[in-house]
């Protein structure tokens, strides 16, 4: 069951920052939110690691527009782990998304992310 607490709120805040075009085009800002062992199964089917995400997304002018989000919710699975689920729409390209945020040291960092495309009819 979804819940709201400080850990879930921190993960949501981090996730929303990652969707900000200003963060996405900055290697420093983007890298500050990604766990050293980050990996992702992208909407495209590509498998990403921390270095490849930063290399691909951070170059100047590669920020794109801000995706819209809906149905974002989270649950704290352990003291240091939060699971978020939400949907995005990027100019008609829609995806169901799932993220795991880990508390590392003194901050919440994105550890794992998966995006799954879906069409206009979601069954």
C-alpha cells in the first residue's frame, strides 16, 4: 500500500528533480542523484549504467522538455529503500516507471529504474 513519510517524500523529490531539464543536462546535478551502482532498463529496451546515463543525457542542449508525471506513489520497503511507481508522458511517448531509491550515507540516491512503454489504451 502506498504511503507518505519522509523517506517516500525524499525519493519523490529526487525523482522529480531527475525529470527537470536543468538537472538532466548537467553531469554534476545528474550524477549527484544517481547511486554509484545505478542501473536502468530503459523504455527503449537499452540497459544503462550510471556512466552511460550521464554521458548520454548530460551534454549541453540534450535536456529536452520536461516530462509530465501522473499517479506517482511510493512505499518504504526498508529503512534504506523506497520503491516509487508512476507514469510519464513525453510528448505522447508514455511509460510506466518504477524506481528504487537507496539511502546511502546521508542522502537518497536512485539505485534502479525501469521504464515500460504503453499505448493510449492501458489494460
